[in-house]
C-alpha cells in the first residue's frame, strides 16, 4: 500500500467520523423534540478494483419499525375513541343522576308518584292538588331539559365531526406536499429524513381521528388509506373526506353522509376507531338510544296517566286527543316525546280539576301500575315495570356502561403506553447510548488523524532521503 493511499484512507476515516459525529450531535440536540426520529449512520467500505480505499457513509437511516408504528397508531386511534366515548357517557350519567340519589330522574318520578298517592286520600285539599301539579310540571320539565341536553350533545358531535374532517383534509394536503419534496430529495440523493419525520407526525395525528394504514414505495412516496383500503393520499393526489355540517340538530334530524370520492363511508368510519368514530357513535347510536329511553317514559305517562273524570279538554285539534289526560304536548301536531311533553294546560290553569275522588283514584292507580316498556336498541331491554323502576333501570344501565367504558379505557391506556415505550426504544434518543457512539467515533477520528500524522512523517523521511 502506497503512502498516498494510506493518507487517502485516513482522510476518508476523518470525514466519515466527522459526519457521524454530526449525526449523533443532532440526535442529542433533539432528544426531547416531539416527533423526532433517531438517525444512525450506515457505513460502507470503499473499494477500487477489489482493493480497500477507505470508508464512507452509505446512508443516514431513520430508526423506525413500521410494524410497531402501525400497532401504535391503531392503539392511539382506539384510545382516542374510548376517551371520547367516556366523555359522552359521563355527561349522560351526570344528567340522569346516580342510582338512589335525590337528584336522579327516578327520584323525580318518585316525587310525582308520591304526590298522586297523597292526592287520592284528600283530593279536596288544595295543597295536595298544587303539590301534584308542581311535581308533574317538574317531571315534564326534567324530561324536556334532558331531551334538549341530549340533542345539544348530538349537535356538539356533529360540529366536532365537521371540524375534524377539515383538519384531516388539511393534513392530507400537507402529506401530499411532503411526498413531492421527499421524492425529489431522494432522486437527488439529498437527506429527506426531516421531511419524513414531519410527514410521519401528520399521519400520527390523522390516526387519532380515524384508523389509517400506510405504505411507502421505493421512491419515498407515502400512500395513506382508510382501514379498509380507500386511498386518502397517494403521491401528490388527495382524496379528501367530504360532508356538510348541520347547525340545528333535533331528534328527527337526518345528517349528511361523510364521503370519499362520492362514496358514503359514514358506516365504515363509525365502525372503526378514532375521534370521528366516537362522535358518529354518540350522534347516531348512543345518544339516540338515550333519547328513546326518555321517550318511553314520556309516551307511557301521556297514554296512561288519565281519568275520564279529569275533564281536561282536547288541545290537539283532533290530531292527538289529550282530553282527560294529565299530560299533553307543546306541539299538538307532533307525537308526544320527552322533548315536548308538558302538564295539560287546563290543569295548569285550574288545579281544581283534580278535585274529584274518582279522578284522583284513577291517577293514583295509573302511576303505581306496571307497564310493558318496549326494548330500546343499544339501551334498556324490554321490561314490564313501574315508572320509578324504569327510571332506575335507565340510570343503572348508564352507570354500568360508564364504568365499563372507563375500565376499557384504562386497559387500553396501559396497552398504548406500553407500545409508546417500545416505539421510543426503537426511534427515540437515548443520550447515554449516543454519547457512547460519539466516543467511538472520536476514537476513530483520532486514530485517522494519527495515521495521517505518521504517514506524513514517513513521507517527509522519504523525501529527505531522496534529496541527499
């Protein structure tokens, strides 16, 4: 080996060690940077005509495990859905009240039942008549209020879906833009790792909103699809989510579909993971069931708390006869529901209509009777019970649902945290390990420098001898 080759090899070692230390120092500087992926250098021996000619950095590699990252993204989608599910469940639980609590809807029904039972003993007592009337009004108002609150929650879900769709589309546009930059950089043998980190962060954010899959082609293009394979972005082309958000929501609202390329994907998204799935589930399934449970109470009250001797007149214009009923509706043309039930206006105007022993007896019998409540999909099953017992049933079902959701959330939290640690072990920066790597390359740098020094001294000696 000639001295010039030795110097060349040593110089390549110096350059490579310096570049490697640059990479390591960048890792250390970004140890706490969110979304940063650790880089390592891939070294490669340089050969010319089968003879060694030093060393070079073949590539600067982002340390990732794509299979592990896919699991972590799905875990994040799952826990985000559970987190939002729990928020909705807790909101409804707080509204219904706890089993046996004084502020529960079952207790409001109990008060109404007790006042009608007391009225039967002395319907001529003005105080008892007024108490029965006020407890009926309080029950109707509670059904109205809780029904309105449920529709407000559905409206919140609708607006959240609209906002998330806009954000997802913005992220898809940014991924498409980075795809173009990464492909260009790779074609020119330029470092694209920072761009790839940014792109991965955008994918991770989308995964919180909906479960997605990714695949990367050899030129650096990243394809993002839905869980079942519908393309969201490929190269620079995006396939955005499309929907129209409604501003006013009530129990009869028909929502607009979410589409991709004109195809309705609402059900696909609802059955998946992520924030969109959670809001769709609340809006279209869970909160609809809660409304139907309240409606079961309202319609059964209207139909059965009656007496032929009550003498309330029909206010429905013949649409929904409410004569001799304790309850009526604010909107006669609409079916009675929790949203529109009220105490009959004739009773509100004249409580003395309750001053009838037969009417009082009929009302007491009706409020204490058992009724066949039809099953509610995703809610309380078919039961034959009294009003108070049905109120307790919906409270207990909601309390159990909330507890189960919270338990599942905590279990998923453990899984997600475990995966996060595993991802961090692969892609995160361990400062101790980086410093150890730095020391190795410093030694290599020093050795290469020493080789140059020794070779230079040898060359000087040869030149001195040749000059004699």
